C-alpha cells in the first residue's frame, strides 16, 4: 500500500459517508418536490460523488495491484471507538 496522508484518506471516507446519507435522504423524500421541481439534493449528491471519485482515483480505491487486491482496504480504516 502506498503511504497516504491520513487527512486524504479521512476526507475520502467522509465524502463516502456524506454521499450515502444524501442518497438515503433522496430515497426517503423522492427525486421531485411537491411543486414538481427536482429536489436540490440531486445536485448535492452529484457534487459529492464527483469529489468522492476524485479522491478514490487519488488514493487508488478500486485500482488493482499486481496481486489483484485493492491498493487500500477501507475496512481497515474503521474507527469503531
């Protein structure tokens, strides 16, 4: 695994959680408001996912090393305290 600054990895994890929560809220509320306009959370979700994907590329999430394993295993970063 590459040496990655903890702040970069933490930021990726935070973006991942925020985008998941935003998607959950969209699922609860629906994509369209009562007045027929799109829910503003759609744009929020889009922006979060773009940022999350940029971080993922930076830290190598989803990339494979020679042994076929991800560069970083996010499960090892859990803070269960």
